[in-house]
């Protein structure tokens, strides 16, 4: 009987890790799938000519025949999201200026342009990959390798997450599938690339921040490029904090 309790104790101790209970639930529950792998059902853009499904992935193409003269956005039609964990895989094929992003907690203007928080996608040589940007707003909030506290007055207090960001870039596979995990809880946004934190934003500027909004995929204006997304899952964490 004593051995039974001993092994039970070992099991409980070994089950305790550094992550919170909530983060543990995130790992157990992959969330709901936002893409069926075959169609663009549940997604919409003002100009669908840039968007299709190819190789089981949402595919955005800017070409010489159909150039992206302005940013294009494919919006998920499932409603606004507030606190969540978003996971997806992406790959980029294009020159050094190939550029994309994921809009979270954003708003859509009448012309179809999405504005608000954006997790950037670019080639690893560019500084945008893994960063958090404010589209049509405050611009760069946290570059790759930065943790930014945005104070109530709009000033930035930055600290480094350089080692983790370096590991993320080292793990990056050019023209192959890479994975983002984006976690938004209250006024905090954390971005992981291939399991490594690349940027963190803590936004205390109430008049500028958004605690809920739409989800969208971006094809940036510029040279010919192809950007693809797949395995898109969303786990909602509960009501937003005010």
C-alpha cells in the first residue's frame, strides 16, 4: 500500500510543470478548425481574385498578371474574437520583399482594408517576421526580439527577448511550412514562431488598443509572391477584460 502512494506521489510531481493550468488546457484542446482544407467557406475578401485553395492551403497570389497594388485581406466570417490562442502554419515564396501578415482584433474599413494589430510575415532576412505591427495605427509595436509595454500615455518601454527570437529564426525553414502561435489575453499579445517567443505586447493605451475584433489574413502590396496558410485553429479563452 505504501508503494502505491509512493508511485501516486511521483506521478503527481512529474505532472507539475512551469506552465499555468490555462496554458495546459490550451495544449490539450487544439481549438476549432477555421479552414476545411478544401474551400474558402467561412472566409471572404472584397477581391477574391487573389485568394484560392491549393495544396490543401489557403493561397494568396500576387502576380505580374494580377498585381497587388494595395494590401488585400481575407476575413474570417465567424465574428469577432477577444481572448484566444490562434495556431496556424504558413509558407512564403517570393523575393526579399515578400510580405504578409495576420490581423487580429482588427476592424475592417469600408474599402475592405483591415486595421489594427497585425502579426507580420516576411522573409527571415527582413525585421518584420515575428513582429507585432499596428496596421494604419501606431505602426511597429514590438519588433522581432522585443517585449513592449505601451504605457497609458502612448510611450513605449521595451525590453529584449532576443535569445528566444534568435532560436525562432534559426528554426525557420525557407519556402517550407512554419508555425505561428498567437496568444491574446486581456491587453497582452504573445507571438511564438516554431515554438519560440519572438515578440510580446502589453498595451495599456486604452484609447488605441483593441480587446476584440476580426481575424484576417493579409497579402501585402508589392512584387509577385505566394503566401499560404493551413492548419488554422482558434481556441477562445473567454470574455475579454475591460
